[in-house]
C-alpha cells in the first residue's frame, strides 16, 4: 500500500485550524479541571497535592526525554509527507529508548534521594516512571498528525483521551480503594491509551519499515536539540515552582499552588493552540508578518480575559474546587501577569521554532529559569507560596521583553507586533486571511 502524500493541506487558513484547536483545547482543559476537582473534593488538598506533584514529575520527565523531537516530528512531516511511515517507526524507538532511560533515572533518584520528592511513595514513583515511555510515545505520534494538518483527527483524539481519563478517575474514586495512588494511576492511564489511539489513526501509512532510519534521526535530532534547550527551560519555570513549593512547604501548599497553575494553564490553551498551528506554517516558509499579526491581534483579548479571571477568582476558585482552596485565590492573581506574558511568549516561541531557534532566544530562557530558581529558593521558605506566583510572573515578563528584542533582530520588526483590534475584520488578516507561502 502506497503512503499518501497529500495529507497536509496548506490552503487551510490558520484561523480555521486555530479555532478548531482552541475548541478542543478548551474542552480538554475543562475535562482536566474536572479530574482535579474530582480528586480535590473527594480526597482533599494534601492528596490532591500528591497527585499534582506526581503528574508534574511525569511531565517533566517527558519533557527532559523528548530532546525536541516533539517539535521536529511535525516540522519533518510537513516538509516531507512521503516519509511519515519512517518517522512513525523512529518515534516508537525514540519513545522506548528515551522513555526507559528517563524512567530509570527517576527511580534511581527516588531510591538514592527519596527526600527530593517528599510525599511520594515507592509505588507512586514506579507508576510515574512506567508512564514516561507511553507519554513520550503519545506526544510524538500526536505531533505527526499536527504536521500532516489532520486537525480534526488530532483534536477529536485529544478530547476523547480526556473523556476517558475523567471516566477512569471517577470510577477509581468511587471504589473502596480510593486514594492518591489509585487516582494517580487513573490519571496516568491516558498515555498508554493515547499510544494505541494514535497508532490507529496513523495506520494509513502502513506498511511500516522494520527498523529505525539513523540517517533521518540525525538531522531531526540536531534540529530538535536547539528547540529542546528553550522549550524545556520554558516548561520548567512553572513546574519547578510546584516541586519547590512541595519540597519547602509540603503537599498541602503544593495542592493550593497547583490549583492556581491549573487555572493559568486553562488560559494558556488559547495562545498555545494558535501557536502550534502557526509553527507548522512558519516551518513551511510563512513570513514574520504573519507571526506579528497573530501576536498583535492576541494582546488585547487575551489581556482582558486574564484580568476578568483575576477579578472573578474569589468566586471561581471556591465554587469549583471548594472552600478549602480559598488560599489559591491570591496565588492565582499573582500568577496571571505571568500567564499573560507566557501566552504572548508562546506565539514568539513557535515562530522561533519554525526558523530553527536563535541562540539568543535560548540564552534568555536559560537566564529566566536560573533567576526563577534562585528567587524561589531564597523567597519561598521566607515568605510562603505566594512568592512562587510572583517570581514566575516577573520572570515571564522579563523573558517576553527579551524575546521581542530577538524577534526584531531575526527578520521581524516592532511594527509587525503592533496592536490589532480583532473586532475589525481587516485586522484579522493575520489569523484568518493571510495565505501560507510554501518554501520553494
């Protein structure tokens, strides 16, 4: 059976794919929130903190093991649609090798230094380690669908996995063995289920090669590693905060902080969805004007949404999670300026990923992470959990200013980033009406 070469649809508008992904990510965000609410209301803040730390640890391990291949996969798929079957096979090998290596390192750290992640039992650490190869495989295969432009399949699968996860968590919490370990296992089960689902969606590319292609793996890895340095640092800024809060102040405070992070991540889904679709187009040759138009159109509505959530936080947080989480309101409000900055950073970061990631952009992310870690280590023990929110916001705002400078010095211009008011149809060209210019 010949592999289809027409799976990517460059004529599809960025706005159409972005709206579809925003809807899907919004649904996924609500379903993920449902998982946390179920755990929070059933088990309380301490148990919810343990589950949140476990999930954060698993995701950090996945990010550490990805080596940027989650970004390389869609870029290579978009550029070389006839080679997708080999990318699938290489992804399976990468997931197994890198995932198992990360799992071994994680278990080794827990055995040698169990105090590094206080509150986690040996069984919970083993659950987290075993989930890593599946989580990495799920992300790599999903990225291929993004590169193919199969927006409907990718987003429907994403929502389906979240629905399954909610069902499993609900079922586990209503058994006689309900506890943080069972809830964590149910939440992590989405990864092996995801691998099976994405393999089924990619079966059109059979027959698959019998072995990995090292000649393909080399350039993809070199491309991915540049992006990896920046993305892993960006990912660690908030996730490291959660681990530090847990280490210094305990699982209850980690549970409160994770609640504020959950709201922030829900807001972040919109720019992330737009940025992912922008990335594929930049990789195929779209110009800086498109990135600038997206950035300028997003500033006002995204800022207003962040302000609205901050004003309503004292009602939203207790009503959704319960009055035991009232302490999360202040944490969320201090985190929202950083959430706004991170949303705009996402647009620039996906632009940089599409052009290969400038070295100075990577340096700025590393400097931001180091500053965030130092400030947290000094301030959290002295002033409490709120400093995790404050330092994240300060660091993200500083990084945003630096990345705007990088954009201007890598082919963009400040005028590209000017504010556009989305209610004016003409100013929506950056998201809806600008066609993609493929590389010749």
